[in-house]
């Protein structure tokens, strides 16, 4: 069943998850192509509203027309998932977009560039939610963990950048929490408010008979677990 935003579980690691100003900032970030190395890719390019905030391509494409290794997952009702990404390495909703921002094949930005972008382009919005921005003077043009430029930064400068970077993810989570799938025809049917067509009823019966319902049930129509279906990694870019 779909849930409205007011019914979502609390986000235990994001105090700004239901802040309206944070969500407004997150929406701007979600649609801004300037958060990529060549200014051509935004979150929305792989999570398209007209396709259920998913991607209509078999394998998602990042900057410089680089093919990714996987198909971007839909983000509707992502707040109901215990972990995100195909391998579950994002343990929170706010962590997921940060992986995409720094992925070489996706947006290829670095956290220093993200921090500088926020300070130069969104300082008013950021400070209204998260408080004063630190000084970023003297930082290298690009730097992320693993880069020599990052490792050579003093700890206090790394901490300042990290805080902005994490808050960008938390703003995007606040926006994504509004992208719930609620009050659908299926929801209304389960509540006895509508009658399904014969074709829809046949589909519902097949859904149960085939065992789909064993993994796809509950508020997000998913059990949130990983299942080995015996399929090859068809999305791998070899």
C-alpha cells in the first residue's frame, strides 16, 4: 500500500528529513546539472519523473556519455527501504545521491566541488536550513577521499567539506521523501473503494499464484531484501 509523506517512518540519521526548506533546496539540487564535472548530468537524468523517477534505459548513462554498470533504481518511496543501491551499500536515503555525485561514470564531481557549488550558488538556502557556511578559501579545485589533494588537507578543512557534503545528501533526502506512491488504484482497491477490471483481477491472481507476492508485499510492495533469482549480471558493462 502507498503511504503519504506524513505516514513515513522517521529518518533516524537526518534531523532535516521533514523540513520544508530542506526539501525545497533538495529539489533544486536534484534538477541541477551543474553538480556534474561537465555540467550535463543531474540526478533527474537517471531518475526521470515521467518514468516513475527511474530510467527508461537498460543501463544508465553519466557524463561524457559513459555507460554505467547498472540500471538506476526508482526512488519513489525510497524512504521505506532499509538500504539502497543494487548492492545495498547505501544504508540511508541521504547517502545514496552522494555515491552518484562522486562516481566517475555518473556525475564525477568531488565533495570539495559540491561544497564550493553550495557556497557560491545556494548559500542563502543552505544557511537557512543548516546554519553558517565555513570558509572554503584555499581548497583545491577537486578533492575527494583517495585523492592526494584530499589527504593533504588539514582535518578541520576536511570536516568542513564533509559537513556540507552530507547536508547536501540530507536535503535531497528531504525532497525524495515527498516522492511517495500513495492513493493509487491498487490502494483504493485494497480498501474496497474501486472494482478492478477482469484483466486487472487476472493479473492480481497471477501475481499471487506465481509467488511474486512472497517478496513484493507491504507498504513499499517489497520486502526490502536481496534475492538470488539465478539471473546473470545483465547490466554489467564489460
